[in-house]
C-alpha cells in the first residue's frame, strides 16, 4: 500500500503534468479536428441550402453507412472492392516494381521502357475502363487489369527513381569489406529503395481505390462502385454518399494500418531520429 | 606481412583517364600518407586498393588477408545503430552471432565508444563519435592493413587531432600497415612513416618525403619544422600552390561514389 505522502506527491505530479499533456494533445489533434469540423459544417450548411434530396446531412449519411455495414451485401461490396485493390496493388507492385528494379540498374532497359511508361501514364483511367470492358467484358478480371495498368507505371517510375537516388557510397563501403553484389543489394540498396517507395505506395493505393470504384461503376461488377451505380439508378443519394464515405474510410484505415507503419519502419531514419 | 603493391595502375572514368601508370609500394607495417591536390586521383587509388574499383590496367599485390577501410564522410548506414554499423562487415560472412557480438564490443572498446552510444543511430551521434564508429567498423574485421580516405577532413582541428591520436595508438598497439589519403600535410607528417606525393594529373607518384623519427614518437616541433621545410620542396609545389581551375575533374562529386567520381 502506498503511503498517504506518496499518493499526495503522485497526485501533485499528475496535476502538474495534466495541463501539459492536454496542451500537447490539443496541438496534435486540434488542427485536424478543426479541419474535419469545418468540412462537416460546410456540408451541413449545403444540406440546409439545397435540401435532403440533393445533399443529405452528415447524420443521414452516417445512418446510411450504418445501414450498409449492417447488411451482408454491404460487407460483400466492401470486401470485393478492397480485395480487388489489394490484389491489383500486389500484381502491379510485382510487375511495375520488378521492372522498375531492372530498369533502375540497367540503362538499356530504362531507356527502352521510358516511352512505354510515359504512354501508359498519359492514358486516362476511363479509357482503360472502356477498353478492358470491350476486351474482357464486365468481369472481375477486367477491373483487376484496369487498376494494375493504371497503378503499375506509377510504381515502376517510383522504383526507378528510388534505385537511381539511393546512396551508392554505402554500397562502395560494403564492397570494400568484400560484400558480393547480392549482399550489397540485399543489405543496403533494397533498404533504401523500400524506404523511398512508402509515399509512392500511398499514392498508388489512393489511385487504386479511385480506379476500382470507377471501373466497378461502369462495368457494374459487384463492389462499392456497383452499389453507387445502383444508388444512381434509384436516385438514392444517401446510399451514394454512404459508399463514398466507406471508400474514403477504408482508404484512411488501410493507409494508417499498412502504409504508415511500413513508412515508419523503413523510413524513420530519413526523417532524422535525433 | 601487411604490405601492398600497386603496380602501373591506370584507370579511366567515362573515357577520361584519372590514373596513368601509378605505382606505389607500401612495405609491411608501413603507414604511407598519400598527398596530392584535389582531383589528382587519390581517392580512386584508395578505392582500387580497397577493392571497390577494378583498375583498367595494372596489378595489385596484397600481402595480407584482410583490410579495413575508413571513408570520407564515414559512410555509416543511417538506419542502423552504431553497434549494427560496427558489426556490418561481420554480418557479410557466416560468423556465429555470439562471435559477432563479442568482436563488435571489442572494436567499440578499442575506439573508446561509450556503451550507451552503441544503440544510437548515426544521426544521433556527433561527428567525432561517427568517426569512431567508422574506425571501429574497419577494426572489427581484425585488419592487417587499413586504408583511410580523408576520414577526418570534415572535423574541426581539435577533434581531428584526437582522431589522429586514436589512429596512432591503434597502429602502435596492432601494428597494421596502411594507406592514409589526406590533403593535410601536417596530418600526413604526424601519422605516416612516409609521405608519397601524387602527380596533379594522376600520372604516377612524383616521389616521397620521409619525416624524421617514427609516427607517434615525433615532437610537435619536429612535425612543424618538417612541414615548413616540405612546403618549399618542389615535390609539393602543386599541393601547396593548387589552382582549382586547372583541375580536370570535379572531385566534389563524392555523393555518387567512386565509380562516378575521380
């Protein structure tokens, strides 16, 4: 049992620390909370101005999200979209990232693939949706292909850049200690390349979601996009907004659960650890 | 035996010859300082001696099993702790974990690194501590020969002197030979048995100067007198009266490494 004196001292310590902790929390969470509050206020104001038929209130949208999450079909749509984005990111990571590694190291491959990457990057995502619908029909595969072909060049260019901007002096250091090419790549180059790819993966993920929803909407293949197509057909603005909110929430959750920890783990040293 | 012979070494980068039939013999246990103006190819020669760059022509005869290398700007892995940086060369082999830990600890002790600093990242260490980590990393392989490529150029004079003292004490206790690249004639005179002077355009070694006595046993007055006299030696004319406009290649391109630099 702690004595009265130690309890009093601990209380005094907490009393001193609480305002500091509160101020820190306010500084950290205050500005983002203010931003969200302003956004919701503007939304609510627009709702009052235009009415519920054009723009439901944030509360109505929240209820629609809840309704979607309460149904098996809602979860199935979410799962379909997230699964496709995950699979397509994996595929484009393998192909785009793999080609990026090769092109980063080999001048000839880089020079050969540069115009291809430029052409693919310049192609509008909607054009790919139309083309893949014609080629493969409205199917799961066509959406996967669309996401991969849009996201792949971004991962390719990010990987090439990561390879080219790595600190080669560290590899020279390793070579002086007799490290083989593979050891230098594995222990030094790959580490730097992956740490540079964190932000690129974040962008690829966001773009992947946008393309997935757009492709699902156009092809009407099960997913959040197809739900939005249904909402459009029924003029169900609540459902449309609920799906948008779910897509955004899903993106934020994945970014904070996967991308940010990945960036923190591999790229903390770049931001300085002092 | 810890000697090194570089025989008629020639090397070019992007068609531009930076080393032209350079020969240098370092006898076992001898610490040779290599001086020369910027852009003359000293670092390229060090890279060739260290096995980083394969020369276009010439032969390298290493009379030792293992060498260590200490670089300009230290080249520490920024994501790894000081301990992991020191251990890095050992992780490239197949040594047992316990042996790696033991040798890392011994190398850190040899350069007087504090145990609490071993868990810090390079960004959390001062310049002097980073230099100590880089030296410990070179020592951890138990080298018979050490190559220093201007390792203390970025340090302030007091810290540089402390690092020189560290090299002197390690060379005395371990008896390794080595090649010490430097711009600083005073540093060369303090640390080396012999000072080799490189041609301004990398066309060989112009000659050697031998400071009196042995490294570590020279007095400050002896070093001062030697450097004052040496400044008037025709061998060091280009080093003392360097005109950077005459340098063919920019040697401040160290960020890209040896292969893309002179």
